[in-house]
């Protein structure tokens, strides 16, 4: 495998899409530095990143491995379909417990599933359970589209400064200035995690890993990039798709000066948040500025 060829393929596709490293990082949920390393051929995307690249950039693992774009649309579509299965949890066999508390081994490969017709009605066609999850997706009827549109409209929310938003591109936390003012306009905070009880906390103080610039209070709030910690946090929360965006109504412990985010209560939302409206901690802002300067220098070359 020639990683330099893979890097050139990723770089070419990114430029064809008109994206900067920072913009692509928001879409892939990785740092701009990681993408920069891929494009230079010094690193290779891991499995999670390959799945994200396929969704966002349309480059599948075969293309990344060879560094050559495929032109067989049929084969490429099949690979894309199987890549989509990575986001689905399909139970094939294991120990299950019934309502009476009795355990037994269930092998789903022995089951069949009835399919639906184009109107969403049950048909007389049965296929094996495992084949069902590899079948072509159901084509929605006009009625189903109308129902989904109404549900989307109901669940679409406006930005609420009383909530902390999670997993918006590279920003693992988005905290409003109203929330920060309510806890005393802190200057620093640390991120603490309690995996056992399922919560994350933002502990404020006179020092910490993350600073809160004064500019935060001139804009809409603070955006904290997650990088590796953000990916771990998403996995802890059970977020399996890069497009899952969530919010948590925080609790506050005055005794410990701790903003508590109960991940069990996190809910998926559809809220548009423009990251430029929020300020990064100083060191993260300087890192993004360095990446932007490198991009400008590269463009001039």
C-alpha cells in the first residue's frame, strides 16, 4: 500500500468538494491535523474514519487502499451499501431473557421476515432474517413521506441557550454564554467523566485544561473541540452515527462548582448551530489558526 497515493486521492477529493481542512474535519468528526497527516501520507485513516470518508466523500476502503478511484458504479454501490451496514446493530445470535427471567440462546439465522410492498403493506414474500438486513431499502410512499415530514417538523427545534449541545462536528461541547454567566463567569474548566453513572461534568475554577476567553461573552458562547476525548465520549453515550447530534439539560452542583451533563438523559435533536458564532478555548483557536495559515501557504504554492 502506498499511503502517499491515498493522501493525494483524499486531498484531490477534498479540493473538488471545495472544502478546507477545518470544514472537512467538522464533517468527518476528526481533527484537521489528522486529515493533514492523511493527505501527506504520514498516517492512514482508521476503520471509523474510513466509514466517515465513504459517507462524506464517497471514497470507499478499496479506493483508499489502492489510492485509485473506482469507475465501476455498480460495484461501488454494492460496497457503499455494505458500508452503510456498519451503522446498524444487527442481532444474529446470543443469550436472551424472556419476560419471566428465563435465559435461552436465540439464533436469528433460522428466522424469516415478511417484507412489505411499495405501499408499505405486508406482502406474501418471506426472506431469511440475515438477508433482510442486506436487502435494498424500502421505498417510501407519498403518505410515508408526508408523515415523516410532519414528524421532522415537530422534532425540529430552535437553539436553546439553556442546554448544552453535544457532537456538532468537531465540537463535542457547545455551551452558551448564558450558562457560563449563570455559574459566575468562570475563567477555566476541566472535563471529568463518570462512566459508571453515565455523566460528564464541567468543573469550573481558577485553573484548568480549558480556558474561557473574554470574547465568549461577546458572542453566543463557547465551543470545545473533542478530538480523541470526544470520540470516546460519543462511544460512552452510545452514539453510533456521526450525524447524531444531541442536547442535555445540565444540572449544577454549587458545592463542587460542577455542571453535570447526564448522558442517559441526552436527546437527539435537529438544530442548526453555526460554530463561528462560538469561541474556542485559546489553545484550540491558535491551533485552528495555524492550520488555516498552512492551508493558505499551500494554496499559494
